[in-house]
C-alpha cells in the first residue's frame, strides 16, 4: 500500500463541511470583520450552539457567560473560533467511527484534545506568540490515523491489534505492515483542507522533528512533539501506541527546554487538563 492509495480515495476521507470550510477561509482573510465570521458560524445553528458551549467552558474561564457568537468572536478572536469549529468537526469525524465497538474512539479523541491543550500550554510557557495555531496543530496531529481508518478500516484495525499485542508504537506497526506513515497521510489530508502550512507540516513532523530542522516551523513541530510525548506518558486518552514514549533531544534543544522546565510543564498540564470536560463532550450543544 502506498500513500497515493489513500489520498486518491479523497471522497472517502473526512472533509470539513461547507460552513467549516467558510469559517477557515474567513478566519484567514485579513479583510474579514468579526461580524463576517459570526455570520458564517450562524449558518449552522448546531455548530454555533456547540461553539458557545466551548466559549463558556472552564477551559477559557471567562468572567461572564457569553450568549452571542458575535461576542465570542470579539472576545476570543478569529483563530480561537476557527479552532472551535475544527474541534467540533474533528470530534464528529472520530466519534462517527464508534459503531466499531472493539476500538475506543472516545479515548483517541481524548488523546487529540490532550495534545491540543499541551501544545497551547507549551506555547504560552515558552513565549510563542501564536498559541492558537499550536492548539489546532496539536488537535489535528494524528488525523492520518483517522484517514487510514476511513479508507482501509481493516488495515487500521490490524495496526492497532499489532501495537497492543507487541506493545510497540503505532509507527513501528506501520513499518511492520508496510503501510504509509500516518504522519505523512495526515499532512497530505490537512494540506487538502487549505489549512496554514504550519499546521499540516506539524502533522507531518510530529514524530520526527529533526527531519524538519530546516523548516520555518521547527519550533512549532517540536512543541507538538513534546506535548504528544507527555500526553502519552501521562496515559491521557489512547493514541494506540503502547511502547514507552520517548522525546527527541532535538525538540528539547530547539526550545531550550531543561528537565526542571519539563517537570513544571507537566504539573501545569495536569491542572489544565482538569478544565477540558466540555471539549471532551463537544457532541453536546449548549444548554439554553
């Protein structure tokens, strides 16, 4: 099986619906106003309701309840609202697979959320200016696994069984089964969604940041790699990798991270993860 075998079946792959696509493009348009973005979100009342649920969650800790999408855009900004829309879409893409009861897709979604939160927190702690890009890069880092599951579910299931029985990483299972790396599949998928380069390159490099050492975004790739490492170490959710996680020295050196910082980061991440219940249950709409 080759990478092209998966990408060629693009009609089978999860793709943002027209409203989410319009939200992505509007959020990236420097000429767009907050009203423009709010009007796009309102085109899908269910999506708008779920975004309001996230806006008012403990994760953002706003001082008062927000009831209007216009307010949400003004207070949290274009990228955060875009991230919420993509979070809803990603949740639906993953949990639509839950009819396959032998795989726990909720735990995979939990891993996605954990890496998103860990990436954004690491951006804050290292002074990276665009923390919102880290959130969505972290959230979508493993979309290649979802793509593989959509197109070749039997192959995906075989990889998961192999990781579980041999206690190896998903990457090693891919090698043994001679299937395309999920990182490469995810990178192609996110590129087809017209997401910013930083997001799809991070997806491609989150397991091998040193391979992207010449990239303009090597620091972002390193942050998502470290967040992924720590979330796996904390066993928060399930990435379907059962080998002891290892962090690449390149990633730590790129960000100038030392052991004491990692300990502090780990403690703050545990605190932050306690506030993400609404993200985990994003399938529910806001309570009126």
